[in-house]
């Protein structure tokens, strides 16, 4: 199975998740996406056939597509375009840092050996999914529905957020999504330029992770390859 199988459903579902955030709120959508992602990861730990693994990967991609696109969208609703870059950069830095520790965690779990009849690589998926599943449930109760309704803001700060949203509406438009907005986006050349830029920037980063097992195998490090694939 190719490592990028989940990208099929990722591409198909990411826009739907962003639209759902506007309709149902950030807390519910990010919580559901995280819990669903965790469930698909947990299922991977119990796969016995290629078909089962493929199904889990496709489901994982469908839920995964609600996370980073959803968080970037939420940032765009709170901060202006001059303030967004730093916040989005933090998300991508966090992704990179987590990847740096993934191999170490995988290696540590590999050393535990077979437990309760399950191989170490299965325990890797089970343990990591249990952690993210718990975090997803916490999201539902802790992440605000929207910026102006954040539970940790006092009345003055909440009013400031409402006025800021009204001010930004002059430049961003209203929250209500209409078919004409979709057509405007499809006809805007900047949308395609931005997509091309993101595609180009993702090639070295995601391409490295995709072909890393092949590179490691070429160097002859078989044990390291097993830990990397399982992570």
C-alpha cells in the first residue's frame, strides 16, 4: 500500500470540513475530525488484510483533512492577513517538531516486543490513537464555537472581538456562504497561484516522508526502516 493513499479522501473532503466549521462551530468539527482520525488509526492497528488497511487509510484521510485546513481557516477568521502568517507558521512548525519525535516514539514502542498477542507495530497505532482520541474529546468542550463566543474572554474582550468581526466584514464580506462566492473563487487567478505555491512547498516536505522508507532501505538500515514505516 502506498503511503499517500489517504491523500485521495483528504483532497475530496477538506473543503467540506471548512464549510462545516462555519455551520456547526470550530469545537464540534475539530473534535469530530480528531476523534475520527484516531478511530481510523486505531483500526489500522488491527488490520489483517490489504483491503482493511486501505479502507482505514481512506477513512483516515477523510478525517485528517478537517484538521490543518480547519485550523488555518479559523485563524483567517480571527486575524487579518498581516497577522496570519506567524500563526500558520506555528502550526507547520508543530507538525515538523512532532515528526522529529515520531521515530523515537516508534523505536521505543518497538522495543516492548509482542504483548497480549499483538505485535509492536500494532501497539504503536493503538497507543497513539488513544492519546489523540482523548485530545479530540477535550476539543469538543474546550475550543470555542467562534472567536467572539470564546468562554475565556470577558465581556469587554468579547465585545472587542464582535466589533473586530464587523470591521473585517467590510473587507472579507459576510459569513453566509452563497454559490456566487464559490464561482468568484474559481475565477480568481490568485486561488490557483496559491494552490501552486502550496503544492510546490509540500513537495520537499511530504515527498521526503513518502520516500524516506525507500531511502533508508537503500542505505541498508532495515531495523530503522521498520520503525519509520510504523510511525
